[in-house]
């Protein structure tokens, strides 16, 4: 039963986060607001991607392992970093390779240091 409630909770979190993200993107003009409103969509995208990957993890694997959570954190950060680079027009193939290498090294480091 805990498994099903965890999936439902993640689905509710994903829906709430997407609604908040759409609200921020539609109703807030970042030109007239402070710096926090520029970072708010980035944070909401990170949370949404993390929850989506966590939901996929709970569907595919019954047990929650620590390595899965570490890989989800690093994978989410990698996706959001590549999205940010793409958004400012600075994404190149070299950046993808460097970011992926950094994600592999940081996954190993986080897993070894928090195990």
C-alpha cells in the first residue's frame, strides 16, 4: 500500500509543480520583477524533472535504493544545466560531453561519499 501512495503523492507533486510553473511563466513578467522571479522557473523545472524521474524509478523498481536517488539527482541537474545552456544559445556538443563527464564523476563521488 505504501508503494501506491508514494506513486500517487509523486503524481500530485508533479501536477502541482507543472501548474505552478505554468502560472509563473504566464503571469509574471521578469523584466519588472526582482532576481528571484528569474530563478523560480528554473527551480520549478528542476523539481518537476526530479519528481518525474522519481516516479519512473518507483514504477520500474520496487525497492528504493540509494544509488537510484543519487543518479536521479545528478541526472536532473544535468538535464536542467543543458536546458539552461540551450536557452541562452550556448549549447554545443563539447558542452554536452563535458557536462556528461561531470555528471559521471559527480555520481561516483556522491555515491562513494554518502554510502
